C-alpha cells in the first residue's frame, strides 16, 4: 500500500460522514489573480457585493486611533460596540450578540439550538451559508420551492415545516436574488411557525433596502420587538464598507441571545473591528451616499442591460441577479477577458445566471457596456 493509499484509508477512518459530504465554499476570483492569469491590468471586481465607495471614513479614523492597542486582547464582551448598537437601534444591551460577520452567527445558531434530528429550513436560491451552517453540524437542510421571482414562496415554505423544524432562515433582501420578504408574508410565516422553531431574518442588506421606501418589505427589528421567536442578523460588511474586518451582530430576546453567546468563540471580533464598527454607526452621510449609489446602479442595470432571453431581476440590495437566458459560464469567461469580474451562480442552482454588484457611478458605464457586449450578442 502506498503512502497516499495509507492516508486515504486514515481519512476514511477519522472523517465523519457528514464532513466528507460537505461542499467547500468556492470564493470568487480576486482581481490580482485575474490580472496575473490573463496578463491584463485595471480589472474591476463586481462579484462580492462590496461597497464601491469604500469604508466609512469615520471607521478608518477610529482604526488609526486604536493601532496602539494591538498588544491587548479585544474586549471579549464587546461592551462599547454593543452600547453603540443599543443606542443606535433603541435596544437593550443584552439583546445584542456580536459575531465575526453575521455569517458566523448563522453557524452559532445551528450549534446553539439544533439537536441531531432538527431541521434548518429555507428556500431555493437562498444564501448558501444557510445550507452550509446546517451541514457543518450534520443537521438536515430543507429548501422549499422558490417563488416565480426566485424569492421566498410563503405557501411552499410553510408546507415544508415539520415538527422537526427548528430554524427558519430567510434573507431580506436575499442574496443572490435581491428579493425581499413582505411584512404580510413575514406575519404569515410566523403564524405557521412550529412550536419549537425560531425565525432568523438575515438583513445583511437592510440599509440598502431602506433606499426603496415604496417597496413593501419586512423590518426585522420591528418584528423582533413584537415576537420573541424572531432573531435578526445584520453586518458591517456591506453598506458600512468593513468587509475585511469581519464584524456583525444578532438581535433577539435576552434569554435566547445569552444561549447564542455561549457557543461563540472568545475574542471572535477584534479590537479594530469593534472600534471601526462603532464609529461607522454614526457615519450617516456615508450610509446615505452608499444606499443612493446602489439604487442608481440597480436602476441602470434593469434599464440598460438587454439581450436575447436576458432578465435583470429586481433587487433591494447592492447587486442584481441577471438571467442570461442560456448557460452563463461562457458569458462569465468573456467578461473576465474584458477585465470585469462577476459571480456565476451555478453553485446556487442557477446555471444560467450571473450576480453583478453595483459599482461606483464612474464605473457602472464600463460594467454595463461589457454586459451589453457579452449578453447582447
């Protein structure tokens, strides 16, 4: 038996079956790697729903002021940031739990509340981490059929509930489709929620959705104030422009959040992330500019991207899902050669689709021109 065969046999013995069956997260292609591969310069990445206006200037200034503290461990309780969040959102301190991005809190929720036979329920084309967080803990994930607009179909979702349903995870706006959950649909889902279940509203893009007041969409924090079964997740990665720092937070009733905090890692949110996030909360100008830029970009994508069989779906995030009308891999490759990096959606079960993040005003023309060239032919 060769050394490789020995190692393979060892892995078979030591690796749990559910870990062997996990799908690895496939990250997007970074700008530097694309430029190296293709021998080009000036590539533009519109694949990861990052804020094209950059980080909050107030956050950057706060980081610079905290650099002298790098020899100290972070505040494990996140007291200062949680106080800032409590004041900003009219919450109590013990309603808030911090995470290394809201993504980490999804995994903590499964660890904290799902027993071996429990199920995590969402819908088709929802954020991949809902399925991944269940899979890592060997919990069953159920994806209800999506609506014709690729969002949550409340009837299909409710039909998927069973006595084993423990967590119902819904994004609003949903990544990658941009769809939102209406207030009425949220109420219907809560009314049908099994007795042992919690509703998790992932509102990573909530501040962008606020720029569309004419569109009916649920306010997770208001819903959580009314119903103790609701947990809301938010992040500083998107509109605040702090994706590299990994800081998010969850909101719910204090006894539930105390249990959630028990399964968190100590020092999971670093000092620079905490001080930057607290400062960014007060940067109202940056938030308003970013939200307005996103709305302009979505409106341009929907108005200007055309082609045979092409559909640009509505979105209240800072990205749009584009159905190319045919397998999207060739279009993705052609866009790469024009130096425009988008996100192919086959991993989400949408092999004909691309997700395109909004760029700054000065770059959107380049993105739309490339899309028109590739999709219009």
